[in-house]
C-alpha cells in the first residue's frame, strides 16, 4: 500500500515525519525530498512515479509526505500496478502558513505558495478544477486519461486541517484517519 500526504510548503510535512514514524511504526515513512532536489512539474511527476515504484517493491506500506496531488498520483505511469493508495491533503490556514514560512526564512513565503495551496484545496474537492496546472509542462509519460476520464470515486479526497495543531497532535490525527 502507498499512503500519500500532500500539501503546500509550510504545512509541516517534514516536521511531521519523525512523529509519524513514532505513531505509525508499521509504515515505512519518507520525505519526497529524499529523491527530489527541486525542479519543475515534469521532474516532480517523475519522482512521484519513482516513489510509486518504490512502494510497489517495498513489501510493506510506504508513507510519503510531499507535493503529490492526487491527479498526478493517479496519472503516474506506474500507478495501475499499485494495489491500494490512501491520499490526503494536509492543510493549514494561509495566515498560519505564511507565519511558518517566514519563521523558516527560506524565501518560500510567496504568493506562488499560497496559489499552489489554494489549487490543491480545490483539486481535492473537484478533480476537474484547472487540470492544466499540473498537465502543462508535465512529464510526457503521464497517463492523464486515467485521472480525467477514469473512476473518480477518490473525490472529494480527504483534507486534514492541521491548523493550530502541534506536530504530535497532527500525527495523531493522521493515525486516526489511517486506522478509522
């Protein structure tokens, strides 16, 4: 099984990783950035496919925290072989996101990040909302028809609002989602 927790910068994905390893030790948790060094849409989609292949060969549940919208996961070339995927959007309010990003001091407190988080929210509610955002400049191997014309029973996808929660409480919320 593959568990994907996506979210825009500032939601706390990297901070959550050790907490998730503690509350869900049966899952082999990873940060998307272990394989991705930045880059554009096509590079992100290729790395997403690499993680899917890793999950298929893992022999146990692989959990991934990264910038992986559900549409990209479903359209990834290796996806049809996956037995089961659980996918959720981690989200925080924009004011909290900007505060977190400013505290990090890495220059990610931008309007682009807020736009990406807004698109992710809508994408998790409506699979047909602006597909061009991830298709334009995308990896040519993506199988977009599986997302756009396939089974849409995944939607609306789950959103986990971690606004105001500590990393430990956020990890517990995720554990309850996975086991409930």
